[in-house]
C-alpha cells in the first residue's frame, strides 16, 4: 500500500482589521454630537448655571449694600430681663456684655463689666463713671504702664499704693484709683467734670477751673465728660469716644485687646 503524505509547502496570510499595518496610529475622535444626551445630565447642568448666575448677581447687587449698611459686629439677645451682647472676637475669647454699663464703651472695657459694677458698688459710684475712667486710662489693659510711671487699669501712680501691694492687680488698682476719684467727687461737691479733671491733674486741678488746668487735663476733661454724657444719654455709640479713638485711643485699645486675648 502506498501512502502519500501531503505536505504544506506554503501559507497565506489573510489581512483583517486586527493585523492591518499602519504607518501611523490612527486617532479616533468622538465629538459631543456622537454621544447620546442624558436628560438628567442636561437638567443638572442647567441648575448649575442658574446657581452660578444667582451667586454672581448676589455679589454684584446685594454685597455692596450690606457693606455700606455698617452693621454692628455685636448681636443683642434678650435673656430674661437682662440684655446680653456677645461680641465675637476672631481668634480669641468672647466678651459677654449684660448691659450693666453703657454700650458706648469698647469691648475691651466691657470685658471688665462685672468687675466695674462691683468696684462701683464698693465706692458708691456710677458704673459708667468707672468705665469712663478705665476707657481713657487703659482701655482695659491691666498691665498698662505710662511714661510717667502710672500703673494698671486705672493708671494709678505708685505713691498711692502701700508697701507690698501689687499695683497691677486689678482689684488693688481699682481700689486705689476709685478711692482717689471718690475723694475728688467729695472735694468738688459732686461736680463730675471737675472730679474727672482732678483724677488727671490732682486735687489742685479739681479745686480750680479750665483756665488753670494743664493742656493734658483740659483734654482729659473733654474726653471724660463727653464720653460720660454720651453714656448717660442712652446712646449706643459715643461720638466723643470715636474722636478719642482717632486721637490715638485706637492703638491703646489694640494693645488691650491683644493683652486680653480678644483678637
């Protein structure tokens, strides 16, 4: 029996899309028109557009009005029969204000409100008088020190303290300062303006008048009587205090705010 073996001597390649040879890699570009549009996606895009347009209109039309309204940085809230104001200070603690002293005073002075009321009671004084003196003397900085050597919250001179007393202790400083102011009120038969002048210029100033006062005492009289009168007039902001800020009081209050960690 003869067997014939068939041998394949050659083969053929069949060109298909899978093995076609290209001199370059073809780029396939699919445009948005080639994709099916999702109705939900279209709605979401429309909503996003409306939100962006609304935000833009708010920024253009509303924000300038809010800025020009000069809204206060403290908010008022009733708590029983007491008005409480919480003044938020960025990066620091909160000043709780209960309305026991006039709202015209700076937040640094309001920080001491409870103590001011207590010190005023101890010396039979109007709390707004005590707050006025603190406002001008230190703006609430318990470690304030003047070039003349006056110390603390009420800028009391060292010779008013007894040996061993801590001049910068708030209670001690207030006791010595308010003792002296109360004496000036008695000396002037209750003339608050002259008592303020005497607190700055001494008992001699309290016993004389404007023409005999030093320029510093005259300025002190103007600031103190103006702020105190604004406070007793029921104002929420004192024009006199604003003038005091502009005359250099702002830097003193910034120092106090930093010391009290209110900023």
